[in-house]
C-alpha cells in the first residue's frame, strides 16, 4: 500500500493546494456555529437587529468562502485521483508486457484485467478519500472538540464519551470484512475468466447446446461474489445508523443537561452555547463517520493494493544484455535442449539436438502435443531452456539480448493475431518503415493482394477488433504478409498454412521460396504436403525428435511419418 501511494508524489503540488483550500473550507465550517451562537446570545436575546443583520452578512460571506474553496479543493483532488489512476493503469500495462509467460499463466489473464480496472478504481476511490479527508477529518474533529470545550466542558464531555465506542465498532468491522473483500475479488476474477471463455468459445457452446451449463458456472461465481459483497456492505452499513443513534443520544443528553443547568442558574450556559455545542457535535460526528468509512475501506484498499503489487513486483523478463545491431547468418543449433513448463509433471521437449544451416528450409512435423510449438517459443526466447542451449551463429541465447534474437527472426505464430486498424497498419507491424511497394510485394507473396484489391479502400480498409471481418484464411495470409515484409534472415512459420486451401498454399510457397531464397526457413506443421518439399524434415513425437531426413527417406523408414502420410493422403505407407 505504501509503495503504491508513493505514486501520488508527482502530484504533491496539487495535493498541497487542495489541502490548503480544504483547510480554509473546514475553518469556515468551524466558524459558522460561533457566529450563530453570537446571534442567539447577543442579537436575538438583546433584540439587537443591527447586530443580527451584521452577523448574518458575516455568515453569508463565510459560507460563500467555504463553498468556493471546497469546490476548488475537490476539483484539484479529482485531478490528482484521475492522474493517479491513469499512472497506475499505465504501470500495470507496462509491467504486464514485461512479465514472463509463466508469471502471466500463474496470475491468469482475467485476474490481470481485473487488476488494471476494478482494483485500480478501488485505489483511486481510497486516494480520493485520503486527499479530501487527510485534513478535513482531523481538523473537524480537533477544531470541533476544542471549540466545544471552550463553550462548556461538561456538555462537551457528553459526546466525547461516545467517540471511543464508535472507534471500537469500526475496528471490529474492519477486521471482519477484509477476508470478505479478498474472496469477492477472487470471484470477480473468476467471472472475467468465465466470460472470456464464453466469448471465445461461443460457437462451440451453442453447437453443443451447453448454454445452460455455462450460464450455471457464471451464476455460481456471481452468487459467491454477491454473498461476500453483501456481507461486507451490510457490515459497513452498520456504521451509519449506529453513528446517527449515538449522535442523537448525545444531542438529547446535551439538550437536557443544558436545560437543567439553565434553570438552576449555577454555572449556567446560554442558549447560544448549547446551540453551538450541538452544531460542533454534528461536525465532530461527521468527521468520526468519515474516518470510520476510511478505516473500513482500508481492508478493501489493502486487498486491491496487494493484488496490484503482485503485478508490479513480478520479476518479469530480465534482459540485461544490451541489444546489438547485428544480422544472423541463419545458423541455428539446438544442443541437447530440454524444457519443462512450470508445474508440469513431464518436460514438454526432451534432449532436442539438431543443426539448421544458413539458407536451409526445414520442417518440423508431428501430432498435436508433440512439442513443436514449444520449439518456437525457445527459438524466440519466449522461454529459456531448462537444460541445454539454443545457439545462433555460435552464440547461446544466454549471451544474446532477446531483442537481438527477435530482430533477426520473422515469425507467424500458430494463432493469427489481427489488430484493429487498417490492413496497412497490420502489415507495418512487421516493419514500421516499410514502403508501399514493400507492403504490396509482401501481400503478393502471401496471396493477399487479389483480395485486398476487391476491398473499398484497399490497404486502408478498416479491420474490426481481432479481425472479425476476415475469414480464418484471410487472417493467416495477413499474418504471413506481416512476417514477409520484415525480410529477416530467419523465417519461422508455426502451423501457418492450416487455414489455406492446397492451391493457395502451393502458390504461396512458390512465391515464398523466391522471396526467402538464401534465408533460413523453419516450418512447423501437421501437414505432410507442407513439409515434403523441405531440405530436412524433423519428426517429433512425445517431446522428442524420433527421426529426420528428406520426405522420401522418412517415407521409407519412419513409422510415425508413414502413418501421418497415409492418414492425410490415403495412400500406402510405403
């Protein structure tokens, strides 16, 4: 909490001015009961109309001053809170971009979304309360008590007896609701997770008629969250009626004792003093209630701060090696590489060794779950080997900056990622300074140019979020165009042709062979037709390379390759 609240320091000038203005507003609030008391005792009691009018004008001026300063103070406070929330979201977003895939998997995407929205808003609310209450609450309490005591000690002591009772109740409630907020936030994460699953898999859910089942999962998460929020809010709701009860009891007792003492004539207090003390009781009780709500909100803020702290304190990608402006030749070596995911029982890939020479075209083929895409993550330094080494031009990735590695690789990952914007914008992500000629050439290689020419606006055609207005094949071709425009020494295609028909794939490969001539090409695939033209084919099964060779060599001796070939072509395995 302290670490996150330090992010308010850049706004210290605005906070100071806000506190000064709110201090003036508080002083005005404290001055009004005294002026009213004088009107009662010196104006009404003595029938001095001029005095009454004069003091009423003073009260009007003080009220306007208090109104103006509190408006300006609240405005500055709102600007501070808005900036604080903006900075906090920016930090969370920036940190998420540097987190390792293991850290992202551990926290979960839904939880990361909640931390940058719900938890940030919670801390913003608390920051707002602090900015407005850090001065007004103690000033109202101390000032109200002091001025009340100056009027009459006995009557002031009446309401001071109720303050410890109020604080005791608040402390009890605060300790009680902290675990409730923790559980509620967990189920908010769960709802986000279920909603994301439902949106991503809505077609599957409807195809199998599982709407009711998914609705039931969401209902359970909502009910669990609701139960905790209701219990915490009910506990917090006790504070207001209890404060009003204690306030009214103190007012009744003060009015009664004041009346008795006025009648007795001994140590008598005036009607104006009693009136002023009751107003000071109101101010003090308001400060106590505000402090109570701040105190009760502290557990919720602590939970939000801890959850955001988990993100900000994540170790992240430690790429301390400076990036180099160097170009690889395309030589890639896997030297007895083993990798195991966090918490997995078995390694995803085991003892992988191969050598890809510059300019070679190689394919990695195998069934689902055989470890093919894990090799891509290792080559791109998304994951680092548990054992062994990935080597480029004789240098291990341990001695290379991740940025240097990725600058020399152009890849199309298994899932096509399309972003809102134009087709041109999406292709330019591969090479931001690409010319129109380079963009068109890349689209031509990817067999995308004919499709783009039919669109209104051509390359400036606007795409929806995630490319919702494109088919699966069009998304893949756009992703390939993005990779081709980079013109890197190493190309990686991770199952990037699965949504293309065979004729489009054939034409694309022909164009790609010309474009990438002399550059290393690594194709991850499940299709024999995508692999059969490669210089070397690596066959993977259960995280290991079981054989390698050309298409004809593997077809003659590798049982797994024979089975894949036979299942896809319907031909004989030999």
